[in-house]
């Protein structure tokens, strides 16, 4: 099955679980043709198909609750219940039970693609080694959240450099088009549940964001509250694409489960409400894009931190970490480099096919 047919089948399957926003899905198809990295981010369903074909031995490694759609731009900041600035993975749409290796190979592959497109300047072998080093150390320690206070000063400098200017941020939010037509009652209830007070008047806007979830309904409630503005976003969720690839897998949405289980300081404003994931949006709760990192950014250290954060999430599975550490000790030294290189090649092949078909 080629990428075009796989995409059609996946989108048909997705449409059975949620409403598809057709203009957003057409935009997603256009973005997929722009670069390998964009294509990679938008096609986790295809990744799972390729994984079964190309990484069969790794598919037999211990399974645990994992991110699934992990990549180097799936990291950001938020505030915990103490108001502290926290850094870590900030999207779990595809959370499910995968071989533990899948998160690591996908993260490494994304780093390879970013290097290939000059978004990172690392050598692939160094990126793979850093990810594996950070991951292993995290599991050995039982996990350790990234609180950007007196520790991780270097990472706080990166994060604060990305924190969006409030004036520019709210100007961008105000420019979003208001939703016309009925708003699903379940979405309205989900949004109102996370607003700071009941009965606050708010505008509901349509938001376009992300790539993997582009094409799904995203609604943003913007309100004035006690001298400033607040925003809450509701995004429609579906079961993981793992159920698309293997219909025998449960049709579960495990977003809340993985957030609660992981060794981290959770964002109190990220909640699963029915089939909606609701979160606070603000200049201090944002995804960190590679393009915003600038030069001289300590890439190796950053990639190792991503490996550590992956370990923090996997460490939430308790005793599974001992099994994983035992498996890692028995594995060949360059297994991650080899697996990610194979997957990078397959992603590149699919991207070329997709781009050629779009140009016809």
C-alpha cells in the first residue's frame, strides 16, 4: 500500500470517529508536501505501517504506555499548580501501548530529519547517542521532572526565549475567525468547565494548529477576566492510529492516563472531557519550535533532555522500567542509530511519492 492510498484509508477511518474539517485537511495535505519534517509530523498512521514492516524485531520488545507520535517539536512549557515553569512533552493524542523502542526510534528519526533540513546541526550518530543516554539515565533514576527554576538554567533560557510576547500572542488570538454555526454542546461544556469562573462571556474561535491533528475540530474560547484575557482550547480526539493499523487493538483514548502516570509536574489545565482534550493557552504555555531556538543553542544537550523526558514518561509504568533497562543492556550499541536511519529512508521515500502525486 502506498502513502496516497494509506492516507485515504486513514482519513476515512478517522471520519468514523470525529468530524473532519475539510479546509483544514486540505491544508494538511499541502503542508505534507513542503518538507520531509512536516510530512513526518503529519503521518503517524503511516509510521505505524512502516514500523511493522521495517522494525519487526523491535516490535517484539517490551510494551508500555507510550507517547507514540513523539518528535523533536513535541516539547513545550506550562505552569504547574505551584506556578513553576515546566518543560516536557506536550501532546499525547496518539498515546497507547507500544514497544518502548518506538518512542525512541521516532524521536531519533525526527532529529535526523531536522538535521537533514538544517533545523539542527547535529550528526545523526551523536543525536541517537544523546537520546539513548538521556533515556537510560532517566529510567535508572526513576524519572525526574524538568522544573525550570534553580535547576536546568540552560533549558530555562531556551524556553523563556520562546515565550511569546503577550501583546503579540493576544493579537494573534483576537485575529482568529469566530465560529459560525452551532458549537457541539459537549465542546461547549468542556471549555466552560476550565474557564476560571462560571458565566464569563466568551468568544469561540476556530484555531488551526499542529500537523498530526490538523483536520480535526479545534475550538478556542477567549474571555476577558479580571483585567486580562484568558483562553481555553478544546481539540477533538480519536483513538490512536494503532487501532487503524490493527483493529483488534482497543479503541481507547489514553491521553489522561499517560499524563497522570508519567513522572512529571502536570499542567492542571490539561483535562480530558469526553472526546475533547481541553487546555489553557497563554504566552507561557506553548510548544517550542526548532526555528525559534536560534544559533548556539546546545543542541546535543537539548536532545539528551528529550531522551530524559521520554524516560520520565516511560518511568510512570513502574516495574516495566526494570525490564526495559535489562533489555537495553543486552542490546547492540548502535541499534537506535540503525533503526532510525532505516525509518528516515522510508519517510523520505514516501514524502517523494506524496510530493510527486500532489504536483500531478
